[in-house]
C-alpha cells in the first residue's frame, strides 16, 4: 500500500465479488488485492457474543461454524458475500428488519489505509465513546478509505421455535398496508418480505422451487421466540392480513416447509436471470428505498413504467424497512431504455424522500445520482473525508 500510494497506483480490494453496484470496477487501472487466502475465523468468544474474522470469511460459512455454539450472525446478503465486502458496502438482507444492517454488527476492525498505515479502530467492548467512531466511518465507505484485514463482529443466539408464513393478497396496496399494520403495532417479526406476481411467476417457470406459487402480491414472514409469543405473532399477523383482504395465509414450523417457503424467497434473483432468452441478455437492477407509507405507490408506478416500455421486470422488497429491488431482463438492443427506467426509479425514490440505494451501495453506476440525493455540499464533505482514496491515482 505504501508503494502504491507513493506511485499513485489505484488499489481495489476483492473478496466475494458479489457487488451489484460496480464497486470493483477499475476505472483507472491499478492493482487488485485478492483476500481469498485470508478466510479464517480467528476466535470465538461465546460469553462475549463476538467473533474475530478475516475479510474473506463468508457469512454462510461463519453461521455454519457458529451453529454448534448456538450462535448466529444475522446479516444475510446474497450467497457468496464475504465479510470484507459486507463491511465495505454496509450490506443487509432479509434479517435487517429485526436485527439491523451490517453496521449494527461490527464492533471494530483492523484497516490498512492508503499510505500503508495500520489502524485498529477499537478493542472488543460492546460499546465505546472513546474518540471518533472510526468503525462506523469505515463501514459503508465502499473500500475507498482502506482495506479491512480483520474484524470483530457481534453475534447473537440462534432464534428459537422458528416459523415461516406466507400470505397472498389481491393488490400491492393491500400487501403493504398489512405490513404497515404489523410494523406500527410493534409486532416483533424476524423478517417481512414482499414478492410481486412477476417474481413468483419467474420462480414457477424456473423450476427452482419445490412448490408452485400463486402469482399474487405476497408477504413472506418469519417468526421466532417462545411458543406462546410465536402463537401471538402469527395470530396478529393473520388478523392484519384478513383485514386487508388476504386470499390465502399459511404458516409452518416444519423444517421442510421453512426451507421451501424461505428458499423460494432466496431464489428470486437466479429465477429471474433464468428467464433470459439469450445468453447476451442483460440483467439490470435497482435497490431504492422509500418511507414505507410510500412503498405501494412506488411499486405500482414501477410496474407501470416497465410495462409501458415493453420490458420484462419484477419487484421484491425488504418491506419491513421500505427497501425494494427492481430487476429488468432485456436484450442489449434495449439497454438504453432499461437504464433510463432504472434511473427514473431511483429519481422517483428521491422525490418520495427516499434513497437511490438501500443496501447495494453507490459503486460506479450511482456515482452521479448521489449528488441529486444528498447535494453537492454533502458529497464535498465525503470527498474531504476521502482525501486519500485508495482507488484514485490523483488525490
């Protein structure tokens, strides 16, 4: 890093390679540091509920190692994501509604800065007010401030008595209103996800799910806690669903059903990609977020503009926090049209007091839109913080 800094050579860190935002794009050339050989879980402190890991540890691998201890690391982005990239992008996933995002699970880290300086942001306490919160500064900086070589992460107990539920509705608005009722009622649901008819249709046609789904706006719910608590959660969820015209509601604690229902939620992206008619077809996506009261309008409007353009697209959402993903499959000849739609969706989110990205990050493709969301002064403040950007050959 010292040599690269002195010679103005850009550096890009690589671990899982699952980013959607172009964060790994080498716009100025340079070198790539691959962390694949730094994939060890260095220590597990069960009583302290934390672990020390290297950056190429995958979240799925970490949870497999923690399970015999009765422990669990909640952030669950796409399969294959590694801790280093998850920190860089401040990722989240389906567990974010109950457990928060990556920033809530990082205690401290060791970082190599652009000039080669090694910084440990703090020790292993659950909280600290000692100086600037350097840990939070690094989380979400997308690899521009330094390379993470080690991280101390919080963990928690594996949720007990897990149940999953699925509820189909006649309209998007009824689905969202049910979610709002549950959220404002303080119901401690583990996860609250929305899939639109197009997403479920893609799953049905792909054959990646063991069951066939009704192609309606659908809520996927996950519950845990004591048996009585879970019974109460399910009862309240079903009441709210019925009040909004729910067409079907089912719930199960059987592992096969949990895997079937929640597995379908996790299969949306590969199912949609499988709809490509030609290998050269493009997969474009957005992950805007809006206040949940605006979500139904946002999703309906998104469906409308995709249909008017004659393109194939779908939406699904982490409805509990207003974050929804739009996916478009199109031939290369329609790329410009699809990109305009994606940008229109992100601008619409800003108009509705939302954000252009809820969890994927800015990367390369959203760099210009960031100014539209936060303004020149906020971006300039970021540039001041980023004065020694390790990706730039001219500081």
